[in-house]
C-alpha cells in the first residue's frame, strides 16, 4: 500500500486566516514529487469529498521548485466559532494519512 508518507517528508494542515484551511505536502525528493503529482491524488475532488468544500473554491498549487503541493479551501466552520473542533486546524490532515494512493 502506498500512502502520502511514501512521497512526503512533511504533511501538515493549518489555518490560513480564520476562514481558510491549508495543507502542505512536502516531498522527499524530485522523484517523489514527480511521482506524487503524476498520481493525481491531491485533487479538488478528494478535498471536496473529505471536507465538504465546493470544488470551485479549492485551490491546488504545485510548487516544483519547493518539491511541494499546497491545497487551500474554506474552513468548514470559522476559526474559534462555537462549532470549531480544531482551532488551529493542525489535525485536519489526519484523514489523508492512511488513504491508499494508486500509482501510475
């Protein structure tokens, strides 16, 4: 089974302001970055499904120079609001970690 940790040395989620959630996927090396991007795993459909965000409001940016992929989307609830269960959004990456990634 191939997971994000086979490609990435760092996977994290965090706030990008009180209304935006962002994910960083930093790859081990150029080969890992190229392979991860080629899988198409980190796409709008995945994040829309997992986090209930409108795909039109999800931004996926490949950063080849940094060997990284960044994904940003609206937070499911405003930071610090009564229904916010992760004020710093530091745990939002967890559902992605055990998902199997189909290799191309």
